[in-house]
């Protein structure tokens, strides 16, 4: 878990949410596993709202901080701290699988605390660029976007996970990072 946190916070200032689309183990689970059974519904816009995301972020980080602080100094401190990380991982993965099954595979990613942190740290870095003069508005990019972003309207979006699916499918090479 500490290696994942380190990778997230080292890559975010330079690449934004790149970790989410390329290295996140939970993202891989929902992309390659849960997507096969997902209902593939629209991700609610409320999930993307910072009014929803920030309280979830502070609640989870506060809970984790409180649990870690309450275990320091006792016997088996490292094991207890490790168990906190394991429980947080199990809970969030369970939520991701449930939301991915009944909504859309990347529904959890819309308000994931680590994704929110990456957005705040480097949301304007390594942005998707749309060359509007080349775009024919076929919307193939939007159909393959796991985050269900409106790429044809804006191109750049701080919630883009930089997976590159839109760039690969564009028939006119109108998208690039």
C-alpha cells in the first residue's frame, strides 16, 4: 500500500490521474474483470462533484489517520497499521466491485479518494488535447472512455485517467496527450 501511495503522489504533479488509467490495481480489476458483468449504466454526475468527493476523501483519510495514530506505541504496531491498510483496501475494493457491477466499471473511480487527491495535485497536467479542426464528432472516443467523459466538447478534463483509449480509437488523429 505504501508503494502505491508513493507512486500516486510522485506521478500526480507531472501526469495528473495517469496512475488511475495505467497502474491502479483496482482499476485493472474493474476494467478486466467487473466490466464483463457490469450493467454499464451512466455514472451519476454527483459522483464527479467535489462536494461529494472532498467529504469522502477527508472522511476516509481522517478515519485512517485516527486508526493509525491510535495503534502507535503498542505491541505489534506494524501489524496493526498493516491491518488498517488491508481493511481500507478491502472496503474500497468491495465498493468498487458493487458500483462497477450495478452502474459502470469505473463508477468508483469517479470519486475515489486517491483519484481525488491526484486531481487536486495535478489535474491540469498532461491533459488530453483535442484538435477541433480534425474532429468529425463521431464520438467513438466518448464510447470507449471508461470515465464517460465528454471528450468531443472539451478534450481536457481533470478527471481523465490518461488510459489512451480515446487516442487509439480516433479515426482522424484529433486527440493526443
